[in-house]
C-alpha cells in the first residue's frame, strides 16, 4: 500500500469506511489527508458533510458522534482526524472502527509513530480499515524520489542541482516538494532546474555549501575547504553547525564501512551505506585519502566538536572558529 495507490483508488470512487495513516513520514500522510479534505466532496457537499478534528482539541466521543451522522444532500460524508497521536483515549475509537457507517469516510492521521501492535485497536485496524504505515525514505532513495517530483511537474533537474537541494534540505520531503514547486513557478519558460536556480530560489550557494565542503574534505583540498568555512563564518545561516556536523559524520561513517568491506562487492557495499551504486566511486576515492585510523580520528573529532558547539569543554568559541579548528585537524593527519 502507498499514498499514491490510496489516492488512485479514491479517484476511482473505491471507498473504504476507515483510513488509518500512521508512521514516520508525514509527507505521505499529508498527501492522503489533503486529497480527502479537498477532492472527495464537491464544494457544495463539503459545507454540510465535511468535519475536521484536531487530536489535541478533540475527544473520542465527538469524533464517533460525527462519524455516526448521516450525510446531508450527498451520498457520503468525510470526517478527518488530524494529529490523532495527540488525542486522549484514542483507543475508544475501537467500537466505531469495528462497525463503521458505510456512508462515512473516516481519515485518521497518526503521525510520528505506530499503534502498538499488541493492542486491540491495532488488531481491529488490520481487519477493518485501510492501514497505511509510512517510513522515512533512505538517503539513497532521495535523488530518485526528488527526480520523480520534478518530472511530475514537467521539468528536469541537473545532477549538481539535485544534490545541492538534497544535501541542504535532507530528508524533509515536504520541504523538497515545496521548493521544487516554487522553482517551477519561477523558471520563466525553461524546463531544466540548474544550480543557479537552487542558489537563487532556495537560497543555497552553489559554491559554498555543505556538499562542497564534503567534496573538499574528500579530496583533502585544504584551501577549498577553508574558503568554504570562511564563507560559513561570515554567513552563519548558510550552514549552521547542526546541519554541518551530521552531514560530515555521515560521510566519514560511510568511509569507515568502505574500508571494512571486501573488494568486488560494489552493489552490496553501496546498499550497505545507503547510496546509489554510481556514487560509490567518490567514496572509494575518498577512502584512499583517509586511512582507517584517520577516519576513526575524524569521527571522534566530530563528536568532540559537537559537544564544544553546545558549550561542553569550551570557553565560548564561535561556530566559525570551531569549524575552522575541526577542518584543520581532520585534513592534517
């Protein structure tokens, strides 16, 4: 089951009484909820037959009462329970879910976690509802997913622009989607997104960003790395340390795996570190620049400087100063 499959069935009028949408990836849950709110009922039908609850403010009895009403001047009604993970006594919805009203479509957005599989509610959901559990996309899947978003909008994106966008935003599908939509509205007739577009419309420098810093470190290019760090020092919003440190930690963690992997198993190695196989050569080359003991040293340095950045064993150094010290120690073996 996927968000697109659920939406596809809704478009065909293949309705089920209860849709329970749970898990880590809010973007896919929001896709289904937004479609249900805006596309199942016509504008005239929605006035009488659409009810929206928010878990923090709702109580289970009100939700059930709404679901048990019959539609007015329409074949069905839609009830949406957003932020359901914040609702008290949500397990008391069991009685309704077990015997739902066929003319009501109940959509529940239970974000950030899953219902405990040992509970009666979980068992009822498996039997009586469309149960959709979402997961975060792996890093290796982000380029393909982003390209599909761009393609669906009728555009293409250059490889460097793609990596700039992903490396800056990370695994935030909603923001990636929104940034792509914003760019497609501003390309003035062009159909390809370039690094210049990322710089202009997303606000990421195509020369001074975490992706380029990682590339400089991979090549042990001291002068390029320091130019980027100096830019960060003068433009703190370009790459705050909470964005830089996880990216570099992920990079050196992958190098550690590359060093320990047996030769001739590129496909398995790429999968184990969560990247596409074509990108593996960059990590193999970087591993030649850093011996295993140096990779381990750099991972320890990242941990130490992350603590320093929050005031542990540090007398108040600025972020730029800390990053300069870190980069020098990482490159100079």
